[in-house]
């Protein structure tokens, strides 16, 4: 029987584990895919207090090491359901189940897809969601970034260093990223921005050949020949398996305020990080959530 079972090993989940272990609670962290979460896809983290610059992988590695040195247990599995009540929860996974007195849902969010026909077929073969992961495959080639927020502009800047050309396709009539990123984009000679345009379809049959885009103001359509697209249009949570124990909003996020106690949820279940409703989703706020959720759980446990 664990005191606290944490679902998700991103910054929120790992911070929760750190705080829980320092309170001498028996802790299990269950992660389905990547230890460190989405931060591992960031080539540079420059907005975390105390560090001028570091890579997302470096940050994640240090946090994982710290949590394991504190004595938290780690399990690689996919959680399918949470059953029971405070003091006696069963967290069911694909390969087994675990008992816990409290549970913290810290599943983060995953990359949002465009929803195009054959998008999944071409994933890894012309469609990517991570420039850090796949950018090197397109050195000296023409690529496009779909999106206009911080993530999209960071992807474009990174790709501009190795790709022949980068075309940013944004559905709004303006870029929504931070002004510093917009200014940097404007200085790059091999980066072009196309505004007020959406992606209609993927071109090519057996091989990715580009995309068809449409200007939402003029209705004009055009083919954009590129070797790959990097989709950066936001994220979506993966909380469907928990809808019976917590309330989800229309977008699938756990409804919770800054207390990290789900609204209308079962007592003993907490939430932290990007998977919950919140205004700001940054590594700093995820870590704050992790600390809060762990301390709330420890308070309940006594």
C-alpha cells in the first residue's frame, strides 16, 4: 500500500514525488511514455528561475535523479482506471494494479493533431510534432511549421539553423508568440510567415510531398511543397480514463483551482500540471502544482 500514487512523470508529477518523499511518504510514480514529460522536447529552457539556460532533457534528467535519490519508486506502465476511495484506491494499469491511499493525476498534455486524412500515416515520414526529435532528418531541406504561438516560433527558429527554408503557417492574421520570438523570426532570412491560412490536406500518395493550404480571408488555395511539416498548434490532455473519478471540462482538462483538488471529484484524488484547468501552462506552474498537490495529499494523510 502506497501513501501516494502519482500518475505521470513530468515536472508536476516528479515535483509531487519529491515533496511527498521529503514528507516521508511511500510514493509510486507511474509513467506511460517519457520521463520528464513535454519539457524534454525543448532545446532551450531560459525562463526557469536560477538557470540562465539549459536543455529540457538536462532539466528532466536532474529532476528524475533527484526524485529517485529521495527513494520514490518508478513504474513504466499505462494507467487504465482509478477505483476505490480515499485510503483504499486501486490504480489499474495494463500490466497490473497498485494500491494507494491517495492519488495525484499529473498526466500533462500531448501534442494536438491537425486532424487531416492520412496524418497518422505520414507521422514520422513527413509529419512531425517535435523539431528537437526530427529536425536533423531535414538538414538542408524545405520545411513548414504549422502554428503561430511560442512553441511554433521556437520550432521555426531551431529549424532555421539547419533547414534550407522554413515556412510558418498560422491560421490567425497575426502571430501569437512572445514579442522576442516574433522579433527573432523577422531577422531570419530563411524563414517566411504565411498568415490567415489553414492546412486542408497532405499532398502525395506513398510519399509526403507537401500540403495544400487555404487563405481564410481570400479563400485562395495553394500547394506548399515542403519535405516535412512540424505541427505546433497546442496540446490536449489525456484524461479520458479518469472521467469517472474527476470532472472534465469540454476540452478534457480536469476541473480544478489552484488548490489542485478536483472540483466535484472523489476525496483523496488530486491533480497537478498541464492536465488541469489553468490559465498558464509553463514548467514553473507545473512545478508549483506538483508541490501543492503533494502537500494537500500529505495533509489528508496526516
